[in-house]
C-alpha cells in the first residue's frame, strides 16, 4: 500500500505504517533515512474527532451488535485517515 510517509527533508520513506499510527500530532520521530525530526500535522487531525464519536457511543450505549458495527467502522475510518496524513518537518 502506498501511504503518504515520505520525509519532507530527503523525500525518502520516513516511517513505517505502525510508527505513523503510534506517532500523534504532538510527538515527533526521526526519519529512517536522514535522521531529521518529522511528525504528523496537527491541522490534519481534526477529522479524527468524527471517528471518536462512534467509539464513545459504543462505550456509553447498550452495546448491541449494531453498536459494535458502528464502532468498528469508526475505528477503521480513523486508521484509514491516519495512514493518509501528511508528514511535516519538526
């Protein structure tokens, strides 16, 4: 899969998919190729709040099968969005 994970400094792959999922907008990591600090843009994170709504609904709801499906779709949407977030220099 081709995810947006190129380093803005050297244009080489900066981080793996797992590292991108675990790196938040506040934290930063170093490029695997050049070693310069990179991170995920905070401005790109706003749609993730939409994905949190089904999770909160599931945790506070009756926990039926439909609630589980809605939550799974919400979590899948969040992972899909994080995989496509641009990487910026820090």
